[in-house]
């Protein structure tokens, strides 16, 4: 299932398949029928649509967020992040089956992939309401780098993807919600509020399973987290941090402040 999602290129088709498989998993689990977790051969890079054009981060055009085109660009960027998140969550399921993990690990990441699929479609709907679509603008080519860098390291993947990259979403989404409220773009406000509420759990899944693995190996989670982020994440973490929501997700300040830019 995970590999099939990763090998589907079109965003709407990828997320439809993702949601279908998540529903099948959920139905099986509710029937107390644990599906067999087999082994997969996931691609190093997931299939992607022809558009958007992927550019180096410094080459992605900067637009004023307060303008209509700037708001479209912001929604497009979030859609791109959400589509990458769909693949990241299915990839963590397919990539690390050699690591013995409890059924709850798969429950969490299937649920996260399902919600990211919903988020992508919410963003696409908002873009279409504003006369645009996903693929209409260029996008950030570096989104998959964290997956490539941690291809052989489950703890590294958990540290960098949910506990750094997704935690960053908790920091910046409130500002985006305020921006769309000022512009009276109600659909975008509602979509971003849904994303904001559900992303806390995705960060929490990362923290939970990271701590689980550290406990199994009798390692200090904070020290290991610092080492892994310094190894795999390129650059320091950018304050300001949403300390309240990070705490809700199981990320205390002594995890991220020592890694902040300028620390």
C-alpha cells in the first residue's frame, strides 16, 4: 500500500489512494484484524507530477504575502509541503520494516498520511477558488532532502521530519491564519486552522516513537536528538518558537532552543 502511494505521480490521485488505503487499514484494525506488515522496496524519490517546476530554494520567487498573488503563492507552498508530507509518512512505513515496531507505530503514520492527504486537497481547493491550482507556480526542490539524508536511520528520520520540519509548521501557521483573516479569505482560514490543529499530533507521533526507540536502547533522548539534528538538518532552527504547541506535542524547550540559530 505504502509503495503504491509513493509510485503515484498525480497529487489528487496520490492522495485519493492514500485515503483509500488508510480507510482499509482503519477498518481492519477496528475489526481487530491486524494487517500483515510485509516488506517493500520504496523508491528513493516518490513519483511526482510534471508540474510544479522544482527550483533551488533561493530561486523560488519571493512574493509579498499581503497581495492576492502572494496569498496564492503561500497556499501553493503549503500544498507542496502537504504533498511531500503524504509521501514522507508512507515512506516511513515502507522504508523501515526491518526495525521491529509495535502496531501503534503503523496506526499513527497511516493516520498522519491520511490527514496530510486531506490537507493537500484542502489547499488545492483553496487555490482553485482563487483561480489557481497546484503546479501553477514553481516550488521548493529541497523538501525531500530530509528523507534522502535519513534513508538508513529511523531515529534520524523521526528527529528531522516530525520533530523539526513539522514542528516548524506549528511556529508559522498562526501567522498565516492571521494573514488570511485580514484578507477575509474564509476558506483558507478554515483549512489552515484544520491543518494547525492536526499537525500537533503528527509532531507528537514523532516524539513518541523517538522516545520509544531511545528507551529501548537506553539512550538519553535529548542528547541523541541534538546529535541527529546536527548531523542531518542543514542550518539552525529558527525562532520564534510556538512553545505552547510544541509542549503539547511532547517537545520541551531544552530539545530545540540549544539548536536555535545563534545559540
